[in-house]
């Protein structure tokens, strides 16, 4: 996906513009130096939590990595609008990670937003050794198709089509397709900044 290349370059440009070294970003975000380098150089498909932590250190919204728009009024996203240029692919944040989620932004033209709504296509994961992530904020998920499994703290929830969940992201969590099926969800991420 082309956007992953743009994200790494944008993070690097923002970090340099703020005159922050890789070591400073690593220290403030709690991420390893190598992890940040790999994200900036587009070696890895990043998972959501590290991107949120980097965004906080840089003092920007998560969505800033996706867009450069500045629409102040309402933004409408039509059914056929899921263009390649507003898609990010994420890893499953597991051992031997591979791409397993495509996030299509539903709000990339809206400036100053506090919520990040995405249409997310989830492909089955080959391994189940998931590393749960934690970050500030809240998340809302609505299942449009398929079934989704959510590990939340010590509890596991199975969501079917039409089900939804709203949770605090500070509790360790992981979202993935249930029983090797594909799924499509609407996910809204709120991150205070």
C-alpha cells in the first residue's frame, strides 16, 4: 500500500522539523530506537499503538500521518470513496507480524478532529500469539460483516455482525478476525492530545 511509505516519511519530516532526535522520541514514547527507525523507513507494517505514542510525542493527531487537509466544515465520505491514498495497513502486532488490517480513513479531510473513524478490513491471522496494545483514549467498534474476537484485559469477547463494543484503550487489548474468517468493521479511535 502506497500510504505506508508516506507515513514513515511524514513522521521523519515532523520529527526533524521539531528538531527531535530518534533517541528523544524513543525515550518519550517508550518505544525502542529500532522500532521507530523501522517505522520511519517503512520496514514494518506498524500497529496502531506505537503510531499513537509517536503522534503524542510529536504533539499531533494520529490522523496527521494520513492527511494534509484543512476542511473546517462537515466532511462527507461517500460509499465509493475508499481510495488507495487514504488507506493504512497495520500488522497484527504478533510474533512474525504480517499485514492483517487495512484501515480506510473516513475523515481524512476534517481538520482539528478528535475522533479517527475508519472502515477496517480484517484478514485472518495465521498465528494467535497476539501482543496486546495499550494507549490513551477510547475506541468504538461496530461489526459490519464477519466475526471479530477482542482480547480486552483478561477477557475475550466475540462480536458478530451488528454487534458493537466501546472500551478504554488504556486497558491492554487486541482486535482480530474470529476463527480464521475475514471481517469488516467500523472503528472509531479517540486519542486525547
